[in-house]
């Protein structure tokens, strides 16, 4: 199983707070997400985040989906906007031979200008 961590970067301090983990089971074609209760509660206590930004609400549930969850999907490129040549150049720039949304998130960290979420591997 592969996994990536969803983190929030505090606007004031630039400190990263772990929100939860995204897992992918390639064999089953499933995605899973689990909030990190201890880390989220710490971030809430330190007022680094608000519950409003959380993509899920149940700390005790492992969310499951056949498709990548919306919080991650909005961080993916719209492939239908690329010609085949543009897509190949795009993939080459990322060091990818074929498009894989999980690998794309790993390489780009899913950064958007509209929020302070980041997707990282644990090092």
C-alpha cells in the first residue's frame, strides 16, 4: 500500500500540521483516508486550523473510495485540456513516463494558490 500525508501550513508561522493520511491500494483500485486525531487536535488547540478546513469529520473512520477524494482531485491537472504532445511534454517535465494521479501528487505536493494544504511523503 502506498501513502501520502495531507498537511496544513500555518499562515503565521509556516509550521506544518499533519491532518491525515491518504492511502492507495493499487491492486484493489481503492483510496483510503484517515484523519490523525492527535495531530488535528493539537493544531486546533494551537489555533493553527479551524474545523471548517477539514476535508472529513470523523476521526474514527477510515474513508474509502474507488476514486481519489475531492480534496486531492482538485489538485490534479485537467488532462483533457492537453494535446497528446503537450501531455507527453508535461509528463517529461515531471519525470513521469505515464500519468498517475497519486504519483503526480507525490511529485507536485498538490500545492494550490487557494489554500495552504500540502501533500508530502514521510521522510
